[in-house]
């Protein structure tokens, strides 16, 4: 990946710098595009469309240049991509593969100029991997106060051959990213199907069912302590779980259902087990956003004064890029749990990978350890 970083000449005073808004200008230079072409930016911020690939159009600046300026608070960590209106139409490198997410930790007024020579055409989007095992889909499932979404269910290898057995269930957020690279937002999935199949067949974990709940354009709000977050939690508890328990041979009591996710998905997983221990007993929280920007769920744990909850929590994090910004919140959460009487390596588990970035490949690498912690026989 090659891009040119131009810093503006505007110098911000050091006093109160962290609280000041910063103007960030994104520019794409692409000689292969005509003036009638549409170029979009998308990313992990609301201003960038929350990963909607056709919501935020760049303006034509002339001479095959497209750009737009946004204002972010200083300290905002921005992940972004460029595309021509849809997934599979991303900016590509000379080898024909989509660029990984571009990253910037906003600290000052900045202009970022990206020379882009190649674009995917939307027809042959490169993917890595396939679906392993038996999956079933529920389309456009409705929940009160939230968007419709698809749900994918993966069944363990012996589900059909052993009709008397019942199974624990793992409910996973960002469901389109966990087993199928063709539906994954970035062409790389968690490989949860291959990992679970291998661990089950080798006897390292007990067979289980996992349920992938797709995200929507409201992902950030639905995975946060907001009204939509409460609606999403209710959707899982009152709609998805009863539907799964009715159709499949599950172990529905609170001891067996587990929730899992990464980043904001790690936060909502923690919220579900913390606020609904009568429903879920365990959570897998990978790179969780416990305390970042306007979010601070650590306070909820610190303020809790009731009895110790009968829950187990797996928490992990990487050490590169956005992972470093998540670390303080994770440290605070680990301290809060300890102060409330939760014992490390019994009630909660903590894993750190200093070399890991904030992406599906990193979470796939850590998933086997997480599943063994949760489903070991």
C-alpha cells in the first residue's frame, strides 16, 4: 500500500489539543477514472457511513481527483476504505487484491492523498476460504425497534447422526463475517466453521451449535449501551434464542448459551452476559470496546453493588493500531472485575497478542483458544 500523507500547515496550540476538532481531508487520485465516475469512502465512523459502501460520495475535484473533508475530535481512530459503490468494488493493489483498511489516528488537521491505480470490478471479488459443514439460514428476521437482518446457523458434525444429543449454543455478532468469505465485509471471515469443526473432531471441545447474527447499518448503536442496543439485546433474548431453541436440539438453560463478538461486538457480548446472567452464562469478548470515545461501560461494573454474578468471561486484545486505543478500557475493566471479586483464570480469562491488529484474521487466530476456554470437554 502506497499513499502520500500531507500535513496541513495549520498548527494547533498544545493547550487543550485533545478536545479540539480536527479537519481531515481524504483525496483519491485515480487516472483510470473518468469525471463521471462515483468514488465513495466508508469506514468505522458515522460520518463515513459506518461501513455502508455507497453512502458517502467523494466530490470531483478535477484532473481525476476526488475528495471530501470531515471534522473529527482529536484522538479519533479512523479506519476507512475507498470504493465505487459496493463491496467487491474496492480500491485494489497491483496484485488485484483489495487494500486492507487504511488507518489514521487523528491528532491535527490533515490531508491524506491516496493514488489508486486499480479497482475491483465487483464480479470476481477475491475471497479466502469456504464454508465447512452444514449451515442453514433465516432471512430478514424482524425485531422491535431494529433493522431486519439475516441469521446463519452452523451445526456440528454429529448433529444429524446423533438425534438424541442436545447442544450448547454460541450466539455470534457480525454474523456475515464469521463463516463465509463471500458475505464478509472485507473478504476474509473468522473461519469459525473450520476452527469449530477441527476442534470438535479432535475432541478438544464439546460439539456445539453457533448462530451468526448479521449486523446492519446501525451496528454501532445496536452494539452500544443505547436504546437500539437494548432493542438488539431484546431481539436476541426474545426472538432469536426462542427461535433457535424451538427448531434445534439445544440446551436452553442459562448454563449453556454463550455470546461472542469483536470490537463493538465484544462490548455487546459483555453487556448481554452482565445484564442478563439469567439467560447467558459466558461471553467471548475479542478486542472489546469497553471504554473509548463516548462509550464507558466500565462504570456500569464499577457501580454494581449486588451479588457476584455466576458468569465467565473470555477477554483478549491485540497490540497494533486501534488495539492500543482499546487497551486502557480493557485494563480498567479487568481491574473493575477483580475489585468485584471475579478471579482471573477462573471467572475471567485475559489473553494479549502484542503483534495482532484489529481485523478478522487476528480474531480467527485467537478463536481456537477462546472456544477451548468455553467448550472444553
